[in-house]
C-alpha cells in the first residue's frame, strides 16, 4: 500500500461512518493540501489545532504531510472524536511522526488554557464565529487558516475582524483550494 493509499484508507473510515459525505476522497485530500501549503515554513514541532475536526479534514492530511508538526484535533461530538482517535492511531501506526492528539470538547474551553502556532478551520461556522473561537487560541505570531469558497474575494474576513483585534487577512490559493490566512 502506498502512502497516499494509506491516507485514503484512514479517511475512508470517516466516509464509511457518514462523517465525510459521498465525495471523491482524493479530491478532498487535494483540497486539504492547500492548508499544508499555507503552513509554509512552519517550523518542526509547531503546534497546529484543527477546530471542528469532524472526519479529519484537513487535520489528518496536515499530520500525514507534515509529521514534524504536533497536530491536535478537536470536536465536541464524542462519536466523532472516537472515530478521529481510531483514524489518528491508524495513521501513525503506518507513518511515524509527532503525536496526534484528539480532544472531545467545545473549542472555546481551550481559550485561556492553551495556544497554538496555527489554527485551521474547514466548514466550522460563520466568519464571526471562527474568529471569536480561534483568535484567542493563537500565539502572538500565530496564524488562522480557514477554507474559502472558490470564488470568494476574502472580504468576509476583513468584515469579521474588528479594529480591536489587531489582525489582518489575505487569501492563499493553490491548485484545488484556497484559504484565508489571518495573522495578528
């Protein structure tokens, strides 16, 4: 089994459980890889949090492509985090790397407790909800990476960032996807 086949089999667990819709998983992986590209030169050992992880996109793809970063997956639904734990264990069994932590909780419970170098969000909520939930979890130089629709110009993020937040947004595009990159 090739490495990409292994990643497909890990994500297939979520699709079989109905957590990822009936879609081409290879295409979903390609879309998730824009998050990996947006990490850029993120250093080894960096802490990455994927909020509302669901079936593991993009968090497990990041963990697969960047085994040198510490990925934490958080979802508030126990059934999903149980599945995510099985997926993470299976991924690391065949591809060693830094641990993949799975947390069953509302993301807001981490505010004031932990910070991360990068927070990712895919289909998490409105820009206001994402900003309110994720910005407090970033280190002072951290980045928030959020999936964007194909024809978005990114202005929805500028509108969600109030002047008190001292943050800015720009779009990052690569092949099959685009993300808004929000920095402090």
